[in-house]
C-alpha cells in the first residue's frame, strides 16, 4: 500500500493538539509536556483552500486641485505597474495549466474565474504564454547546451502540427535534463538541429535519421526490438522461428539487466553472461537473413547492420538498453498534441518547446516547478537573467 505523505512542519498553517489530561488506567493527572519515554504523536493532516485564493492590489492615481492656482495635478501610476494586470505567481500558474496540464486557453480562463475568482480576458492568457516563453528562452538554451555536451542521452521524435501542417517535436533527455525542439523535418537535419555535432552515446529507436551515427555512438532500443520479434513470432513459420529466438534473447537481456541494476551482478559478470545470448541471437539473425521468408529476411538484414549497437549498454556506464526514458519524457507532449492539435504560430511553438523543457527538467531534478516559473517570470520583468535551470 501507499500511505499518504506527511507534509513538513513549515507547510502546516495551524496545529491543533489533543493532549490527554488523565491516565486512562489509573486516572492520575498527566503532564502537559512530553517526556523522554513518551511515544511520538499520531497525526492526521487536513488540507483546505482559503476562501479567496487570489490577492488583488488596486493601484490608484489620485488628483488634487491646487488651492492657489486652481490647476489639477494627478499622480501617475508607474509604467512598470501598468505593464501587466497579472502578477508573476498567477501568470506562472496559467502558463503551467496550458503548457503542462494540457488546458486550453479557454479552460485556463475558466479556472481563473471559477476557482480563483479572477475574471480574465482570453487575450490575457495568450499574452501570459508569450511572456513566459520569453522568460524561458535562456533556460531552454541552457538545457540544450547541457544535453549536447552530455556523454549519454536518449533521443526520440513525435509528430507535431503548426497551422495544421505536420512537423516534428524532437526530445533529447539525460538523467537530469530534457530539451524539446520543434522542427519541420524528421530526418538528419532535424537531429542535427537538436544535437549539433554528435557528442557521446545516443539511445534511440532504429529510425533512419540515426543511421549515419557511428555504431559505437549508438544504443538501439530493445523495447522496440521486442515488439518486432513479437510480431514476427505471430507470422508465417519461416518468420516464427526468428521471432521466438529474438524473444528468448530479449527475456535474457532484460533479466540480466535487472540483476545488474539491483547490484546482483557486476559489469564484467553482466558481459560474460550476455556473451552466449549475443552469439545465439547473431546466429538466428544470420540464418533469417539467408532464409526464404521475405519479411523476416529484410528484418534480419536491417538488425545485422546495427547489431553491435544493441550491446553498448553492456560496456558503457550510464547507457540503458531501452529508449524508455525519452519516450516517458515525450508522453505529456503527445497528450497535449492530441488535445490541442499543436500550435498555430512560431511563437506558440517556442512556448511549447520551452515550457515542456523547463517543466520536465525540473521534475527530473525534484525541484518545485511553479516556484521556478514564478522566479523566471519575475526576473524577466525586472530585466535580469532567469535562475539557473541546472543544479550543480
């Protein structure tokens, strides 16, 4: 079971203490303060919202009539105050709702009015997105440079739309940083725009954009391979034997990797036990490449071209045998695309890739998302750099 997490004392607004006054057994009076022998207190936390969630500050520019000359002098409300009608905390919340929680602009507008009691124009939500996008330009570039330098990264791509035209959302992820970029192309040009000159090892599927990467710089995803072997095992007898041999190899690889991650195997032992699995799979693929079944023949030949890239994880620290990390990172974007059908402008694309980058990176680092968005927007309004997205 999963028990409810206890919020720390600094998050508790009020404490209501129930202290026994007399002993339940002998009815003797009990001390007010806990003693060294007393067990820790039981606890039960109730979370509630205040009646008015949003604070409204009204700035008033008063006018006065001069008793000497009769002229009117008016105090101007500062231009910095007039520049916005939404404070950084509310603005970051609206951007989080649209950019991470997949709310439409109208839905965010409704939440502001219904939940927060703050009626806003639809255009205000759009302007908040534009401002947040500008505030996150620096952190997005910071994440992009960090991922490009990383010795190990996972890469994936998924469809996106701009003005109804198909384009591609690319993602590159390390254990602590994620970056998204929307590109018009899915091929090598899109990969180059994301990563620049390739540094380190890239975990990916077998999409053609990765074909020109050196095999020693790749880790081909075993989860994709498992699905392909499963498909072959359900086809003709000629393909079935290849599929079953592949599924046996997949089962062995995942079992050994699990033992390695649980520290039941050291890396040299992992490599030793993988050697016969590697040899058996190679023989099966070579036989399939020479077989009569055209489907399995083509498949086996494609896998043999990247065969060495199946085993990078066994030798290199930090490399996983699957591309699941990148696919998990891109999943919120896929859900967003299905509900919103992408963006209608270049500015909308920039907001999407920047908010996705910052939110997913902060979540990987277990850092508070809204606090960072609020600080970044406040810094942007003050004309100062955003806080560092990456922690040392």
